[in-house]
C-alpha cells in the first residue's frame, strides 16, 4: 500500500471500529442503566453552568429528567479507549506486521495528552453524575459543585499548559494569514482559559441528539486539520472520538435512550482543548484561533448563559426566555428536533469556515 492509503486507513478504520464497539456495548450498558434506574429521582431544572433552576425549563423537560438514564457518555469514552487499546495491543503483539504497527496511533507526541484528558474528564464526570443521581434520591443537591468542577478542569488545564510550555517548549500562537505570534509563558494561562471556555460549552448537552451531533462535527473538523498538517496520529484520535460519538448519537436521537451528562461532556471537552492546542503551533497551524469558529455552537451556548446572567444582575430582567440558547428556541415553540437539526446545520457551516481559514491561512 502507498503511504497515503495507509494514512487514510489509519484514520478511518479506528473510527469504524469505535462505532461498532459503541453499538455493541450500548445494549448491555442501557440494560444496566434502566435496571438500576440511573436517572434523577427528582426533577431539577438547569439554566446555566452552575445548575440554577428555571420553571420554563422544568415545564419542558421535567418528565424526561426523571425517566431517562444519565451516564450515556460512558459509551463515548469507553468505545474510544477500547479501540485505541485494541490497535495498540495488535501492534505490540504482532510487531512483525508493518500494517498493524503502522495503524497504531497511540503516540507520545500526539495522542497521549488528549487521551489522558479524555479519561481524566470521564472519571471526574462519572463521580459527579453518580453523586447527582444519589443526591436526587436523598432530595439533596447532588453532584460536584461548580467550583469543584472548575477546579478539576483548571487543574488538568494547568498541568497540560505547563507540559506544553516546559516540555514541548511551545511559546507561540498560530495566527491565520500572519504566522506565529510569540506569547511566551502566557501560553499557560491561555491554556487554562481556553479549556474552561470549552468546558462551559458542555451545557449544550440539553436536547436529544444535540451535543452528540455538534461534537461529532467539531472533532471531524479538527481531524481534517490534523490530517492536512501531517499529524496523522492526532487525526486518527479525532476520528475515533467521532466514531464513538456517532455510536452514542445512534441511541441519543429523539427519543433519547440516555443522556450524555458530565462523564461524557467533561471527557470530550477536555480532549477537545488538548486537540485544539496540538493543532496550533506544535502542528504548524492555528487550531486555537479558529476554535471559536469551528465550535461556534458551543460559543453561542456559553455566551447566552453569560449574557442572561449579566442582564438579570445589571438590568434585573432576562434577555432570553430561558438559557442556554437552545432552550430559548424551545420556549418559543420550536420542536426540539428542529432546534437540534438547525444547530447541526450551523455547526457544519461554521466548522467548514474554520477549517478553510486554518488550512488556507
């Protein structure tokens, strides 16, 4: 096989395997979730990242809150991790096979960091979800507090930022149509701010199929950028996440069999932050600057929460009927599937724009 064909095989085969694994394990996981009633026992409305209650949201989603299991995000990170482990084990076991060695994409320079972030986020999110379920059973405020979640997200971002600065010696930020901009040690606080920003966009997990579709689009876009920047292992990591997300989405489209919740959203948002930085100066690109474009639906979601909060505090009145933004459209009377599909469309267009800028610039 030629090198290009091998690279394409290395990128697409793991995605297919992750999808198949996700589809295969979902019935067992779904049975476990329903058998053990892994949902909130008491409806709790959510209007912002800190879990504030809103009666409008409650009227729209209270029934689903107490009948649809949480922890669906386990399908995403579990199928992605299993796939990476399979390809790594095959390469180690059959080291004499050039093909199997070639398609192993677990590498220290490109995929260790996002994989660690994925699993770290999955663990903290899993703890939060389990506490949330238990808390609702005891009629208490469940889950980790916003402060604690931000602490753990900030901690992994700080560790990654220090690694990029001291170990990888990353001191530049890629700017489209300009080149590298030297920012020195500021790469560390930038890493923290970007990671916290992406994580805040995880509140987009509020409608059946919405988060799975949007994150699939975003990781596909970064997979393309990584591929054209010759970061083949990183591109394979992105497509594995896409394959896992599509398996999750298969069961999450309306009516959802389960919700992604924190174990999924924290895992993929932390992994996305690492991918964005790896496709920046370390890959000779501009993965950070184009992030707000590629992830525009996440930006809009976070911005709507911030605007709503500031307006209520300063003006004493709301701008949106309910925040985040997708619930505002729901409150206007749009069917949930209409909101979701239009978000997907906007997500595809914004991702294409971001990819074009990243590659041309």
